[in-house]
């Protein structure tokens, strides 16, 4: 399993858009730092290529996570409701890294 970490906002960077096509079934995606703004892509009412890719990947056993501390720091707690991203704390982040065969950072 490859853990893909994305730390840039999808509103200012192509990191999430570049990452998603390279995610394989069984991989995990973790949004950290400003990358947590990517949860808005998964709950947006309008379908975009990023939304469609996230929904398609969910059907292939790709897991999506978001760092809880970064969500709280940016006041996005309410955005987690209805999101496809599971919040994890720092301990969960360490567990994801420890269970991954490889970690790819998108920045």
C-alpha cells in the first residue's frame, strides 16, 4: 500500500489533481496542512474532475483520510460531515505511515 500525502490546497495548487490519477486500488490518501481544504472537493454539490475521481477511487478500495488537527486549525470541522475523508489524529498518521510500503508526498 502506498500512502499519498497532499499538503497544498486544491485552490492554489494542482497537487491533489496530480496525485489522484496515480492512486491505485488499496492505496490511501491523507490530506495534511493546507491540503485539508481538499475535503471540500468531495462534498461539493457540483461535479468536477477531482470530485469524480475521488468518488471513482472510493469504489476501488482507496481510503481517504484527513489530519484532524489541521482541520481544526483551519475551522473546517463542519466540513467533515458528509465527507468521504476519515479524520485521523497524529497517532493515526503515524500508524498509516507505519503500515504503508511507501509514502509519496505531493507538494
